[in-house]
């Protein structure tokens, strides 16, 4: 990422939308934006791909066999409109007895990494699970299951166009979480459960 080039492009953009990039309040804005982009778009540089620290299940004589859940939040940019979408995520996995456990801060880092570029929520959900599944399957048994649900709030829907609030839910399920899968008549149940995530309860 060429900082000077981004600065110049932003100066030009400000002028084009009717601003005066030379006024005092905007003097250092292109520079600040260019600096900020290093963080907001860190996902374009593969060097920033997070190292996922894992621990062998069964170490020190303790084997964990149940579901592990975690949640958190994050921000990304909608690739269709270039504005932010914010989201909350719900992650879960069931480690294999001969598999690995993962530090949950690493899950957060993987999500931040894939969110730090122009994205669509659908792809973000898949990329995170692909990456974590691969890391947790390296040289060992893969997890019994893994699931990620992302609930996103898209500002391109809120602040422009239809100007509607509302959240979008996407999910990616692997292994045990796919049973029974949606194609086998479980769509209604899944839909009703997801409504709870909206805070809406049962209809
Ligand atoms: Zn959009």
C-alpha cells in the first residue's frame, strides 16, 4: 500500500465531491486516512494472516469433548458500496479427541484479518471457517464440527437507498453442525432459531 499515492487520491477525491482539501480542517485528513487504511485493509497483505496457536486435545491428561462457544464483534467494508458493515459473530466448535484446541483470541484475529478488506458477509463467514478448519486439522484429526454465525448491520442499507434498519445473518456449518442439514427438511427449525438471534423470539 503506497501511503503517498492514497493521500494524493484522497485529496483529489475531496476536491471532486466539492470540498476544499486545502482548508485547515482537512489539511492532514488524506494523510490520516492513508495511515488508517493500513489497519482497515490489513487483510490484503498475506503477511498479516494470523498465526493460530493451538493446543493438542488430551494434553496433561485432560480431553475436552464438548461444544465450545465464543462471540465477539467486528467491522468490515461492503464491497458493493465501500461503506462499513458492523457485525457480531457467534463461533463454535467441537474438538476431536485426537485433535486440537484453539485460543479464542486467535479466532477473533482470524475474523479481523478476513474482515479487513472489501468484503461481502457471505464470503467473510466462509473464509473464517475455511481458515480455522484447516488450522485445526493440520497433522491431526479435524474437529467434530465447527459453526460460525455472523449478524451484520450494513450501513449501505441503513444510510442510503432503501434506508432501512435490519440485520443480515449468514452462517457456515461443518461436520456435526450440518446434521440434519437444511436440505433434509430442517430449514424451518433453523429459521426459527435464527430469529432468536435478532432478539425476536418465536413467532
Ligand atoms: Zn453494500
